[in-house]
C-alpha cells in the first residue's frame, strides 16, 4: 500500500492511505519545528521517515518553514514516537503543537511545590467539569491543561488552583505561562546564532584577508611583512607556519577563513529573509489585543463591575467592553451600543462596517467610534482569527505539484556534485602530471596538485541545492500570506498552482452573482385597496413560512409599521405551506393565498389579461412574481428581485480580457437565469440544475480540456466545488461550501475571483523565475568553477568567491519571492473599487 501511495504522489498528486480501521475522528494533527535542515534532501529524508511510521496517515515537511505537519492515529502511535523518529534521522525536533491542544493552556504556579501540593492541584483540576488532561512540570512550575471550551475556561482553572491548598499549606498563585516558546522564538534564536557566528568569523577573517591580500601590495607594509624571522618565515607568515629552511610554504588560510565567513553571512541573510516570508501570519497573530475589559452584568442587565484581564483569559459567554479605537478582543455579537468596525485586517474590506445590537464582530478588528459591549462566542483556537492563521499555516506547509521537480532533482543533485567535484580534481591533476597544459598556467604560489584541488573545492562549494529547494515554498508562503491580507484565503500550493491555469469559471447565481437576499421591488394592485392593509394580510400569512421569498415579503411589510423592528402580526388560522407553490391561511376572516401561478391554477382561480401582462413584464426584468389572492380573487402581484452584486458585469469583462470563459449554472428558472446572465455579459447558461447537475457540468468542461474553477456559496454548490480544479467559496456562504473549497473569498465580492487568479499567476511567475535562476546558476556556475574558462581567458574562481556566490544564490531566490509582498491587484479592479466608493 505504501508503494502504491508513493507512485501516485510521484506523478504529482496527493494520496492518503485510508483503511477500514482508519477513523478520521480518532486522528490528530501535530506540528513540529525541525532544526538543521538545509536542502530538499533533508526535508525528503525526514518526510520519508515519518510516512514509514505505522499509524501516520499523512506527513508533510516544509523546508522553507522548517516544519513538519503529521496526521496520525494516537491509538497506534504516540507524539513522542514521532519526535524520536525525527531525532533518529539526525535533526532536532521541537514540538509546536501535539494535536491535542485545541483547547490547551499553560499556567505558571507559584507556591509551596511538593508531592502533596502537586497531587492536590492535579486532582482539583481533574475534578473540574470539562477538564480532559492535566500535566505538571515540576522543574518549570508549569501546569498544562487540556479542556473543553464550552464547559470551562482559563479563569476557572486559575480560580481552582488559587483556592486549593489554603490554610496550613499556604496559597498558590497562578498566571498564564510567559511566552517564549514556539516557532518565532526559535527563528529569532537561529538568526542571532548565525549573526554571532558571522561576527566572530570576521574577527579572524579580516586580519587574514588584510595581511594576505591588501598589505602585501602596500610598499612600506610589504617590506615589513617580508622581513624574515626564522628560516623562510617572514612577519607576513605570522599566524602562518614554516617547517623547512629551504622551502617557502604556501597556504590557503585566507581562502578557508573567507569561505566560512561568506557562508555564514549567506545563512544569516537567508534565515532573515525566510523569516520575512511568514510575516503575514505574524501580523495576523499580533492582531489580538493583550488585554480586555471584562464586564460583570447583573440579572437586570446592568453593569456592576469592570475588570481588565489578559485577553487569553476570556471565556465563552463573557461580556467584553470595547472602547473607541480599541481592538475587539474576541469573536462574538453586540449586546449593547452602536459603532463602525474596521474589519480590513481580517476580510480585506476597506470600508468600516456598521454594528448594532445582535450584529457579529470578529476578534482582532478595530472599533472606530462608539462603545460596544460584546458577548464572546468563540475563543482561543475556535476564533475566526485563529482559524485563518491555521488555514494559512497549513497552506504554507502544503507542497505545490511543481515542487516535485525540485524533489526529484535533489535526489541526484548532491551525489552528482560530489562525483563532478572529484572528477574535476582528478582531471586537472592528471593533466598536470602528464603535461596536459603549460606550466605557466600554474600560479607561482602553488603546484599542479594545489591548482587541481582548488578547482575541485570550488565546484563542491558553488553548487547550491538550497536555491532549488527554496524556489517553490518561499513563493507559495509569500503568495498565500499576501492573499490572506487581501481577504483571499488560498488553501495551499495545489490550489495556487491550479488557479493560475484556470481558463473557465462556473458561477452559481444566487448569493454569488447576486446578493442572495431577495427584496420586494414592486407591487401592482389589481383591486382597490390600501397598500398597508394589503401587506398586513400577506405578512400575517407569510410570517409562518421559512422560505426566503416569504422572509423578503415580511421584511418589506415592516416598512409600513414605521420603527417597529419586531411587529406583532395578526393571527393566521388554518395555515398551510404548499411545497413548491406557496402558502394559504385565514387572516382576519379572509382567505389569503400567496404563491406562484401554478398554485392559482391548482385553486381554479382565474388570471386576467392584465395580470398575464404584468407577469410577462416581471419575468423580462429577471424578477420573480408572487401572486396574492384574497377571498378567491386575484388582488395583487409582487415583483421580487435578488439584485446583482456591485461590479458583477465589470468582473466578467475583466475575466474575459484575461482569457477566462464564464458560465452560469443555477437551480433557478430559465427566464430569470437568462436575464441575469445577459445583464452581466455571460452567454452560456444552465438553469434548473440540481447539485449533481452542477458537478456533472464541471466534469464535462474538464473533459473538453478546460481547467475549471467553480464559484459558489451554498450547500448545493459543494459537489461542484469539490469536482472543480479550483473551488472558490464566498466567505459569507455556508460552512460546508467553505470547507469544500480550495479558495475562500472572505469579502464575499466577485472582484476577489480576479484577485485570486491574478495572484496565482504572479506567484507562479515568481516560481518560474526562481527555478530559472536556481537551475541557471548551477548550470553556469559549476562549469566555471570547474575551470572551463581558465584555458581561454585565465579566469579561475577561488573557493571563497564560490562560497560567496553559493550564499548569494539562496538569498536571491528568497528575495525574488519576497517581491510578491508588493503585489497590487489589477489596475482595472482598483479603478472599479474607487468607483464603488465614490458611488457610496
């Protein structure tokens, strides 16, 4: 089974072994930082070792982030076994998450630590409802607790600890364990380590460089350096060596010292640049405020106390006060107050969003004006911000299929370079022994063996597998990070690679091309009647229905009630919902029937010529007609429309200019579907389509040679989203659609469809440039280092210069990827957005 899975992955696809005993619910995902990896051979070695473990379903190792993500069955294999396997391959693993810490917290406990108190605290915590696991670390005085967020929270845990052991044992004090663990701290430690090493190397390299390559050309200093001390050893040889009174020794001290210095400088610049590729995640994680104002509310809803707490101590159902200019501390909904909230840091939407009682808010966004009281609903790892961070981290871990090229090359690259390096030395050495080249080619400071050795070392040093390994993942990391900052969440390299090839997009209609909220746009009465009374009767009947059109009618009827947000309608008796047709009820002793034309036919109610003309007129405007009968007579016709999203027509036009074909597939009727398609400029329409029909259409397009993207928002779009090469879910859509999609458009606007495709194209342009540079550098640099130019122009590449070139290659690849940070959306989209702002 492992051989079959590897064969599937070798041809560019991702495969996960699924057996009868594999239960997805029993699996966990752990993340591990791996120190010491330098090229794709390293990451491939670790990845192969992890995949070979029984109980590991999937393992991905990313060179750029120096991390592993492992999906495993904790019943079969433990987290410690996974760590041990990585150690056995020769690298240092550091746990980031064990897969069990979705609701974990680490607390530092001050107090009388002894066996009795430790057991007492542990037993007290384990007795608390919702606590799953408690681990005590006596060395660090640290308590790690796994808990269910819906049953308990960090403040409850601290309260239990501090109330434990009172009396003769003394009091304990608990607080959240100080930060300092994790990826960022280790990245900074690595940067500091290379910086220190480089600075120390300079202490020795600079004197050697000056005495060997600068002072010897300055007349006064040259005479001083040539002064003999012992035998043939001069002042210039100090820190050098002499062993014979007749032979002046030559050495390569400056070469080795400068080679080490340049390699250390290159690694220092490389780890700094690699750190910048994940800046998007760091910025997202920094959005959450450090503190929050916790409110205590009495039974009458009055605020009786305010307390400033660490934001990590917020629990579900807490009420938090958000002042103007402050960040929202947690996901939740407004319980009191009105304001505008800037959500651009999460959704990318530039305009502040109005908030009032009942409206949802997102943790990390900024309250612009007015005071808000919010009730926390999702905290910790459940929050939208945490889920976005997790999604982006997973996306940066996932390998793009194009990276398979680098993985294949890396398997043979290092052995070939070693063979080529040895062959270079052997060829020049043999040529020197058998007078294959003039003796004048050999510099005065060396013999033929040393010349051959320098060529061989230069070949070994200049070859750079790191540049190949970093070409794809660094660009994917920056691209997904930029996408997140633009409100476009791209779920990994596979989605990014597929999106840049898309030449056909299938759009759902309702909620995708249209706003998704039906609205009454016109009312035509066929009998003399006061409009307010007319809607009073209709709303009383329709308020009992869950149909979206019924809700639109009730919402419209509220306008006749003034400022009353929750009006009480007349009682409806004998209410009946007729599936696919409408409703009927008795309201105020009048028989009310609200529905479509087929319902009237079913009830034997005649349609006048005027009514028929009104229906035709409504359908031509891509609107839905609702007929209203009172006491068996057709009384009025309502026109309901689901308005197009702003800029929909312009987006379709931009896609056409990008050579991307657009198609509408909807479950709505043909008349409405055709009218909407015509309005936005789409020629191909498929209407009255079931969910499976949408998926079939996607497959037909793929069979005809198209790379297809599907854009949708509903549960019925999920099969098509999965079937498409790239599934794009509208952010305001259902959770199922978002889960099924490869790309999530957080702002729920169509402009981001263009952004997603354009960003993927720009990212893959960078990847191609990276590969051209990495491969071109090695193809050009290795022969030059081997001395192919030396016989013609006398050019020789010393090892220390080869080291500098090798270091520069990796840095240049990472810097090329970093240029994606300055990505700007297509100018046409910027113009469209400016027009939209002006209109508003």
